[in-house]
C-alpha cells in the first residue's frame, strides 16, 4: 500500500514538474506574440476606462444637461450629449462596467456549464453520451440569438438573469471540446496508470484531466467573452436585453442610431467603437492563447 | 450515394423532433393563458374554459404536444396575435426575402474568401497579406448592427447611392433594379462580416494544403505553379469551406436577424423581431421553428455537398 502511494506520488510529481515547465514555455510563447500584447493592452484600456474613468470624470451618466441637448463635443461634454442632454462619455464609462461584467460572467458560466456537461458525457459514455450529444445538436439548430430573444421576451431579465440566459445558450462548443479531449485522455497511458494505482475519479479529474483541458477552455472562454459582449449589446440594440434604466454600450448605440439623420456622429461612432474594441481585444487574446497552447500552431503565421 | 442521402435525412429527424419539443416547451413558458390573451380582460370564467377546451388546453401536456405537432406537420403554425393572419402565410411571405439575402451573401462570401485565401497563402507574410488579415480582424470584430447603420449613414444619407432600407420605396412598383438596389446594402454588410471569418479560414486551409505531399509530387513532376495551385491545392482546400458553410449557416441567419432589423428588410428576422416586441408568441415560436428547420436543412445540404465533393465520405 505504502509503496503504491509512493509510486503514485513520484509519478505525479514528475508529471506536475513536466506540466509546470510546459506551462512556462507556453507563457513565454504567449508573451512573445504581438497579438497577446495588443489584446492585453486593448482590454486593459477598456477596464481602466470603465472603472477608473468615473473616478476622474465626475459627470453623472443619467443627469440631463437641459442647456446642451444633442450637443456635439464641447469642453463641458468631451463626447457630446444625447437627445435628453445626458453626457455620452460618462454613459460609455458606466455602460462599459455593465457590458464587460455581463460579458465576462456569461462566458465563464457558459464555459463551466459546458465543461461539466462534456466531462459527464465523456465519462459516462454509452447511450447517455449519445443522448447528451444529440441534445447539443438540437440546441445548436436554433441560432442562439433567436432563443435569447424568445426567452428575453418571456422573462424581461435583470443583469443576473441575463448572464444566466446567455450562458445557457453558449455552452455547447466547450462541451464538445471537453468531451473530445476527455475521450482521448481516458485511454492515455498516464491516466490508465493512475487508475491502476487506485486513484479516485476526483483525483484523476483534478490532476490529469483538468490541466490538460485547461488550454482549450481558456482559449474558448476568451473568444466567448467577446461573443457575449456582442450578444448582450445586440439584445439591447434590439430593444430587449438589459433593463434600459442603466447605461450599456448596446443601449447607447441603439439610442444613437435614432439620430443618424441629424448627423449626430458622436452618438453613433463611440459606442460602436467600444464594442469593436472589446471584440478585437478578446479575439487577439484568444488567438494568442490558441497559438501558445496548441503546439501545432507554434511558429505559424 | 442514394443510401448516404437517405441515411443523412433519417438522421436529421430526431433533431427536428427535438427542436419541436423545445419550441413547445417555450410556448408553455409564455406567461398568461392563451385563451385569456385572445379573449381580452373581459372574459368570463366560462368563456375561458370553453376556449381552453376548443384549443385543447384542458388535455394532458403530451396530448397537446402531439396535437400541435400534427398541426405543424400539416403546415399550420397557428394564428398571429397581432395581425390575426395565419403564421404560415406570414412565414411564406418573409422566408424568400431572408433566403435571398443569405443565399446571395453566401455565394459572394465564398468567391471573395477563396480568391482572398489563395492570394494570401501565395503571398504569405507580405504587406498585402498582413493588411488583409488586419482588415479581416476589424471586420470580424464589427457588430453587424453597427456596420449596417454606418452603411446607411455613408451610402444612403451622406452619399445617397442606395435606399436606406425596406424592399421598395412607397408607391414604387417592383422590378429588378428596385429589388437589387434595396438588397445591396444588407447583402454587402452580411457578406463582409462573413468573409472576415471565411477568408481567414481559407487562407489557413490553402497554407495547410500547400505543404502536403501530393503538392510536392505535383511540383516535382514539373507542373507549372499555376496548375499546382489551381488544379491540386485549390480543389482540396475547398473541402473545409463546405463544412464551414454547415457551421456558419446558423450564424448567417443570426446575422440576417440584425441585418433585416437595421435595413427594415421584411424577412424572417424582421418578422420574428417585431413579433417578439409585440409579445406575439404564435408568430415568435412559429418563426423560431422554421429557422430551426432551415438550419437543419442547411446542414444537410452542406453534408450532401461534401459527399459530392469528397468520394471518401460516401463509402464510409
């Protein structure tokens, strides 16, 4: 018994060391990639803009300046005001907090749901696996935005409900990836060795599966953050989604395009640009993670 | 080949049943009693019970599902709350508009993605390659509901080349020029965001193909670079693009929802969105069901095209 434990430990320490060395090599590859630097820089800018911005810029987002309605940028309002005289810059700062929070949370919750689903499907196998994967096909047949609009029109969601309903329409991709990875890991020698030594399901899960599926999960989640920001902004743009009493980027854009015939460019370009920047940042970062974690992609352009 | 086609069609039946169940469940999550909605707030208890009976709402849920599915199989999607028209009729009017903008965008996106992919793969690492990649990143990150509105501002307001939306101007009779000019901006917007995704994919696909052994053999045989590229590499790098169509078809229909909303184009997306805003649930769920069926048929089409293009699939 004690010998077995020792063997198990040695094997695991060896593997853990290997993983640690592997990880640092991946991180070095990651930071050498200009895409990674650009992605981190863009996302850092958005986070600072949304959370640190209001610390320095005190104009409240909902306060209507009745003397300056639909005003182009002036010193008092650096990005102008909208149709009721609310300050665009502070709307974008506060709106950024909500848009980024909902996007990040929805992507993470969706990945957790998907990872667990894929793991259960692969581990149980047999007919349950078939049914679970068939269910994934079915939910993918209806494009997520249509399901979201239907659920939204039934529920009138608050931000927390919004996170939940976006995540339950965006977990399928990661479920498929994790299932595929676990199916191939199950038959690998090091997992069989661990199992033969009597390692429990939990231990195999935490020590062997998780480190190996973490790369794809991080890559996928990074892309999902951008996707979720696009989705939540799109729903607000359609007049649904997040409650309209708090600013968010999609809502600002939707309010802005109503004034396109008045040539109110300051209402239309800045909110769209914020959404594009968050998409660019997460796409750059996702590609950089992908290139770093997937050895086949290293050194490819 | 026929055996494969039949098998693929049979395989898609459980998915169809699945989306009909999801739609049915969503219909039952809708707040409020349909009979009450139809009769208005002055309905008496007896009236509601009578209509419930007439609509079959007093039967067990699975019987209700079977009755509903039976109607669905006969092409009956119910009656719209807001227009009192049969939903099927509204769908039949809207679907051709959506299929034409999605269809034309798909063809255009394919052509551009293929040309772009081959050019970039051939000139990998050049300034042109990097420029196209950067533009692609930007377009790929562009929400179509923003891009569409910018197009209206640029090409319908600032430079009035195209109409800002709709399918024809009021009082205008329908002809090819009217149809084409109203469709241009929606199609260009949908094409650009699709190309951003497919072009990137095609570039990688050609790069991967160019390092294959049969390409080296073709070059070693002394074939010209032109023949190698267009006869050998091109055809083989097309295969992933067919799969990609299957993957992207749902995304194209999602893009159509926003495109039609932005350009006020009377397709499935606009019908669906307006019904959702008016809480017209029979129309919302009817269009959802048809969108789901369209996606499944699109995937089926992609699989069949793949089998035509790649003989290895058929004999599996």
